[in-house]
C-alpha cells in the first residue's frame, strides 16, 4: 500500500509539472495538479491491471514473445490516453477559471482598424492584363484554325 501511494504521488507530481510548463497557455499549478492526480490514478490502475493480467496468464504458452510486444504497445497507448485525459481536465479547469475571471484590462479591447481603400483603383495593370489575354486568345485561335484547316 505504501508503494502504491508513493507511485501515485510520483506520477501525480511528474504529470502536474509536465502539464504546468509544457502547454502554451499553461494552467495554474493547482489545476495542473488535479489533472496530474487523475492521470496518476488512471496510470496506476492501468499498471495494476496489466500486472494482474500478466500474473494470471501464461504469456509464453500460446503466442510467445509476440504477446509481450502487443501488451507493451497497448500499455503505451493507454498510458498516453490517461495522460491526455488528465491534460484535458486541467485545460478545461483553466478555461472555466478564465471564463469566470473578470476582464482586468483598463484600456479598450483590441480594435482592428482597416484603412479605406483609395477611391480610384489603378486601371493600367488591369488593362495591360486584358490586352495580354486577348493576344494569347488570338494566338490560340490561329493555331487551332491552322491545325484543322485542310489544304486545297
């Protein structure tokens, strides 16, 4: 029992530290600690479940060492799911806290100012592009007519 509590405490502290300093919008340490404790409980439960499974099955009898590889991959997958669940919980707690907190900014909110475009748009580049398009169309027409024209 003492080892189990020590294991939960170590998992909780390490995941709380990771949840506190890894994300871009980090939660407060109390919120990260709640997520860390949830992750730690899930990880310890997973560890106990895997230990019980390995204790009561003969791993080498039917599948040999291939079963061990599959179990390790399952362990990694479910451990990451447990960590992500705790992280999501910490992020949700932080989001709820941010939604409850009043906006402390004294100044106005960010305002985006869009300058008005000039009234007259320069028509020279557009006219140049239109003449180039007409020239290309004329060349394409000449080529297509020359290709399908039969000699007399």
